[in-house]
C-alpha cells in the first residue's frame, strides 16, 4: 500500500511516496512549474550504504582520550558503542575542555546547510547547544557570498540583497530594456535554496523576459551559464577579469558623456576619485576598451558597443555569486554598483544592480516582507568567532594575530571541534593544510547522516536521521510558502534526530530544559509556526491554525502588495532615506576602506591581477 506525505528539501517541496514503509519516490510540489530533478536522488540518499549506522569511536581515542595519536584520524578503525556511551563521552569531553580551557577552547562553527527543516537544523541546534551551555567559537560569513557580505555594507550600507529582497522579477520583465548577467544565469544553480522552496522562479521569469524581447547578455567564460531558450548573446570573458571589462565600460560611458551627473552628485560620493582612475589621471593608464581587451579577451569594439547599448536605457545588471568567489572578488561587485550608478539606474523599476540571479533559487521572487520559520540560537556569551574560511589558520596558529574588518584579532586555542550537518572537507580551500590543522585539537566530534570525509576524520561519530525520518517545518524568506515536513519512514539503523541528540547531551551537562525550553520536537514545530504566523499577521497576512496547516502541508504567502524595487526610497529622497554607509550615499570611493591602508585594496574599484586567472 502506498502512502503520500508532504515534505521538503533544499531542492524544493515534494510529496514523499512510500510503499510497505519504504521510500520509493518523490513527487514534485503542485505549485512548482520547474521542479528540480535532484528530488529523484533522495531515496538513494536515505538508503545509501554510506549511512552512519551506529555511534562510533576511533579506537585509540576510546583508549587514551585526549592523549591519543591524532595523526591516526582518517586512518584508524572505529569501535561501535551504544548511544548512552557515545553521549556520555561527548558530555565528558565538553565538560573537560570547558573546565580546563574555557569556552574559547571549543569550536562549534559547524558550517553547513544541514537540512531544510528549521527545528532539526543541525547548525542552528549546535550553536544553540553551545551558546546556552556557556559559549563557544563560532564562524562569521559563508563560502557562498562571504566576500560580498562583509564588503557591501561599506558601499551600499547593507548586504541584505545577497540574502533578502532584490527588485521583483515582474518589475524587471516589465521595465528593463537590457539585462546583463556577469557570471551567467545558470538554471542548475537555481535548483537550490537554503530552507527549500515551493516554487522555482528563475526559469519562468527568464521565459517571460525573453518573450518580451529584452536583450539578455551573458558575460561568462561558459556559454552554458545561460539557458539556450533565452537566446542570450554570449560575451566570452577570461575568468576573473570581470572588473576590467566594467572599468572599460565606465571609461567609455564617461568619454561619450553618457553618465548621469545628477545622480552621481545627489546619491553617490567619490565620483571624482573613480573618474580620475578610469581616465588614467591617477595612475597613468586609461581604462580604455583596448586596455580591457588585452586582459579580458573580449574585442575592444565589442566592449565599446556594449557601453553604447547601456547608455540611455533602463539597464538591469546582475552578478552571480561566483564572480566574487575569487581573489579580489570584491572588485567586480563594487564596479558593477559604480557602473549602474554612473548610468543613474539604482532605484528605478527594472533598473539598477543585483546579485545572485542564477546562483540560488527565489532571487527576485515577488514576496511580501516577513520571516520564515526559524529557531533562535540565542547570543554567544563570549562573542567568539572567526571568518568562515580561516579554519585551518585558526587550528594551526593558536594565539596568533590576524586582521579582519580593520581590526587585529587573535586566533583561539581550540581543543574540541564539534561539527554537525556539514563537511569542511567539501567547502574549505587547501585541503592538505586543513588535514594538518585537523590533527591539532584534542577531540573531534562529527554528527551526520553519512560517512563524509569529516566523519571519517573524527574521533566520535554520531548518526543522525535524514529529514524523511522525522517531522519538521521549513521555508525560505525569499519563497512564498511555509511547508510541513511529515515523517515518511522510521529512522534507519540507529540514527537519531539532531534535536534529540543535543537535548540528551544537554541533559548530561545539566541544562536540558534551557536548551529545549520544555518543548519536544513537535511542540517546537508548532511554536515556530506560531511565531511565523504572528509576524505575518502584523502585515495583515493570516495563517490557518496549526492543525489545518499540518494536515494541508503548506501555507502560501500572497505575492500582493507594492512591487519591490531595491533602493527606490533612497532614489526618491536620499536625505529622508539615506543608506547606512558613512556618507549616507553609494560610496564609489570609500574613505573608510582607504584609511585601512591595505596593500592590495584601494579606496575605489580597481584592476589588479588576481592570483588565479588566465593571462
């Protein structure tokens, strides 16, 4: 007999189909016009022979604990133990490290997407567990758009366009006269969104934009970074040279008197410095199309023509996350903002700049403001954290200084690493160096579904359930659905839910009730739903009672309301609605950055050869 229950993954909402208590398929959500084929792989994951079947402990660590040979991580066999033994070991090691070294000796950053569910979301739970137990060392930023996250506030006062609302697609479709995508518009990337989604919005939006006849230009090393059906013009660019092209466009627009002097004067600061750089007045090198052609591989005539295409038109310019995910990745984002500002486009319907189209699902999806379900981690008592990409540096250089955000900080001395729902050996750079650093802590605990490289390199391994083996609630702040996640099958092997694992460790350490707030898993699901419903009710959006939601499987948030145009209030009145930069304006030259006196980072966008490119 087949049964069907609503569920959700980062790849989208679906109906889980079971037969004789076994997951046999995933049917796409009824409202999704472009469901991800990745849904078809979920049964394979659930029944993978790589599942962690029971708690495991590295043999010599079980014998010698913190005195074991750490170089054997990843090479030594494991010993199976029961859950009580495993959780006792985790609790004892937590207590030992905290008592001897303090909270700054524990690293709980645990970067990773975990699951689409918000209650059994491993990264949220591990931070909540450690923060409420006295603190630990967290991580700042992410690998997806980490360069832009810390840089954009200097220039536009916020990084929210990376994760929140950008100009709605209908506004772009209706008003844009030219659409330029640096890094392309890859549909394969737009399959996924953290927290899942009820709809995949990129393909339908591109179909509408293409049907309207709007010129779409794909500036990328790869033609396939833009789907064939949009008939985009492909401008093949040498990797990591986008900023050189943008600078040449800025030069050509300036030379042809195509800039919006009024907008630059009223809404921007730093135009004289940037202008001097474009024209070569500050460094003796004019950023001409010919200059850029030698760097980018794009013919100078095509660069000049693109500048002409932009002038006097409603232009929408977007950069994929990949463009900033490189050495000097801040520069193309900065110059894209500057280029759009030179054209006077920010804040216009269908005009301006944006980020992440073709990098993530739901970018530009029309949705009224309001939160998605989310469990609070609470504050970190010691406020310890490191930049996300400096794990190896931290482990290899305890106590040493490093510079971040204009300040000198020091790496903590880490003795315990606990990772849940993520795999740094997938994300992190220079893996041999990470392996070396991974051998430094006394103890490494990994909590996951399958034997990832991180799990294989651990001392204690705790098996977690997949989302199909538990109940949960999910949703993304960019998507218009809050979605129920019903348990479809029983937990496989000896796997346990992440929430229950942390609750039982907290119990051994004396703060179970603080961690759980007296709620079990299902009560937390209802609590997060009610919090979300209350927040939306303030905007006159009313959710059904929880029981009705749980039975139906979803709540749809209406797309109505005023169309969203990024920076429209700032454009309308920059004095009444200043942005949160030092000047209250878009900073084409940033004095704060200039005052840092960095060796390789000027106060305005610039071209410098990156470490990795194809000269």
